[in-house]
């Protein structure tokens, strides 16, 4: 690897930390939003849906954006949009209807996150490096470290500002993408050659394996985000632990174990079967979800929340890397479709859980969402079968 590309990788790593902030800091404030504005579980779940639906829509248009702007300008745009949306979240709810202000801000910073998802992975994939699967896993591990960092810092900021001053927190977080935006002006970037062969949308969809990869991405998003977004409020409401304990033992520990899983996969990816590993960890993921749903002992339920991070760790980056290997001419279009499917799962999993929680309780919600690891196992088996 050329030494000059180290700065590129580091800037992309920070970009994934920004994406972790965008996707995870607001759920830490769900209790605050409930107390200050009286929002229901369904309305909180709707915030998640708007976030990932906006990312999904952005995923669709990102290949055209990249074609028009190139990877450098698209990367700069992604960071700037995220910074603007986060800053608005600290302002709009105080000058217009609070819930409307939250939704508008979430949509804006989610568009930045959607750009990041499609731009950053191929940026790293195109660098002249070996062990592509390992590099992809390391890149996505920074989402996990960023998630843990987000949980810890947001929890500390809540203790400083209190629930009533929650809107100062997104203003502080907006500084991170704002600063990182300037890094993308200077770091070296490998732009694809205009005459490189690229698979068309029709060619990709005609391939049976590609369609199963799409389902795997959807299930990866649903399995990961459902637990990540609801672990904090589950720990506090259902298990009766304090906010600090709930945040640290729930989403923070979840993120740390997910990061650990991705780093381990980066180390051993060239020596193990992705398909077999995916099947094994999704069996473990199903067990974790069922344990969270049924166990009445808070400590065991919290351990299951944390270990779920390990069990969902390689699904997203592993499918990305496997897809890039299986479809070398997929280009930004392939990453866009994968990101769109993943974000669809990110919408579907937490939203279904929230709806079920309103009607039947959080425990039943987790039990229902356990279907996604099962679908992932089926898709992994079918994607490599000969029939």
C-alpha cells in the first residue's frame, strides 16, 4: 500500500464515525424526547424510519451524483450535509413544531449519511491494497467504535445539559463532520477510469446470487439496527436499570462487541469461509434476540444485547466485500443497491419493533425481529447453492 493513502483511509474512518453519530446519538435521547415532548414509541420509531428511508432514497441517486461530481466532491458533500442537518436539529425544534423540526433535521443529515454509505466503501475498495475483505471490515469497524464513542459522549452530555437541554448535543456533534469535510479536499483519491466496464442494473438483477445478496443486506440492516436503536430504552424501561447503566451495558457494549467482531474478521477473513461464518453467527444472533425477549434476569438480558453486536458484526461489511468479489464490475451502482437494501432493513427492523412494542411490549418486539437472522441464514444457503 502506498503510504500516501493512509490519510485517505483515516479520513474515511472518521467518515464512518460521523455515520455512527448520525444513526445512533438521537436514540440515546429517546427518553428525553418522551419526557419533554410526550412522544409515543411509534413516533420514536418513525424518526428512525425517516432517517433510514432518507438514506435509502439517497442511495438510489448517489451513483448519478458520483458520476456528476466524482468521489471527492461527493465525499465533501456528504460531510457538509451531515454537519448542516445536525446543526439544524439543535435549532429547528425550538423555533417550529418540535417533532416537525426533528423530522426535517433528521432527513437532511440522513441524506449525508446515505452519501457516505455509498461513497466511502468503494473509496477504500478502490485503493491499491491487498486483503480487500479485511480492509472493508476494518473500515466498517470504525462505525462500531464511533457508535460506542457516540453513546458514551452523548450520555455524558445528557448529564451536563439534562433532558431539557438536549438540543445542545447535536450542535456539538455537528463539529465532527464539519472538520472532516476539509480533509476530503486534500487526501489522495483513486477515481475510476471513465472507460472501465460496468455492469448495468439489468445485468445485476438478472443474477440470482445478486438478488440473495440484496436480501442478506436487508436482514443485516434489520438485525443490527433494531438492537442498536432499542437497546438503551429497553434496558431502562423493561429491565429497570439506570440510564447510564442502560446505555453502557446496552448500545455501548453492543457497539464494542460489533467492532471486535469486525476486527477479528479482518484478521482471519482470508482463512475462513464467509458463508459458513455468516450462518454460524446468525444462529447466535437469533439466540441473542430470543434471550433478550424472554429472559427475566436483567444481567443475562444485557449480556445478550452486548453479544448480539458480535453476532451481527460481519454481515454488512462481509456482504459488501463478497459482493465486490462476485461482481467486480458492479461499480458504485452495486454499492448503491446494497446500501439501499441495508437501509431498507434499518428502517424495517426498528419500525416493526416499535409498532409491536406499542401494542404488546418491547419483549415481544424483540422476539418478532428475531426472524431476520433466520432469513439471513436461508439467503446465505441459497445464494451459494447450485439450484
